[in-house]
C-alpha cells in the first residue's frame, strides 16, 4: 500500500534501488565466501589433535602406524581411530 510501483520511481529513487540491489549481491557473495571458509575451518578442527588415522576395515598385526614422530606397532587385528595429542598416541576403538 505504501510502496510505489517500479515504473513510477523517480530517477534518484531508481538509482538508489539499483545501488541497494548491487550492494545486496556483493554482500551475498561475501557471505558465501565466508561460509566456505567457515566450513573449511570446521573440517580442519574436527580432526583430533595434530594428526589422525582412521582404520575403517582392519589393520593386521605387525602393521606400523606413524603420526608425526610417534610410532605404534600393532599387536592385534585393529579397527578404529588413532590420533596424536600432547605428544601421545590415543586410540578410539570402533565396535562392530
């Protein structure tokens, strides 16, 4: 009820309308770029500690894992995730 149809805008109002639309588009592009960076950072933060190895099937005995300067020789069939944190290797076992 209070809006003027686009055809009835003055030259100044039409210019302002276009400028607002352009600014909106620039902001949407910036939001998209920042959201992609956020997703990338979130993916990076989801890894545990300084490194992570996930064994999805099975690792056989005598297999050797190395994360950074830490090594682990497996003694049994193993399935799970190893990760380095505070200069120690941690293991999260995956239950079948």
